[in-house]
C-alpha cells in the first residue's frame, strides 16, 4: 500500500479525507490514482499533507507524506 493510501485510510477513508481537506471525494480519488498530492502541495499553495498527517496521527508527518508521494516524472 502506498503512503498516501495509508494516510487516507488512517484519516478515515476517502470521504473523511476529502472533508478534512475541503475538497471533493473525487479529488482524493485522483490523488490516489496518481499516488501523489496535487502540484499545489509541492509549490506551497496548499497544505493537504499537514492536514492529513494531523488527522492520521503517528507515524505520519507532512514532510514524509510529501517526500514519499512526490510526483514521479518519467525519464525523457
């Protein structure tokens, strides 16, 4: 299971994570499909990782969620 899936599960599932982050459940499903948070999380425009880490509790930190869920770019 990916780190993001674990965090969402520990936060109470997709619907709960969506409510906590103030987004739609569809948005959370997109994150899970991409196995990464949206670009705005990595540019500092949003703070979903911090909110999810707080809801999920130990052993997750916002930094770990961001590091483990960073978008993987395909080699050119």
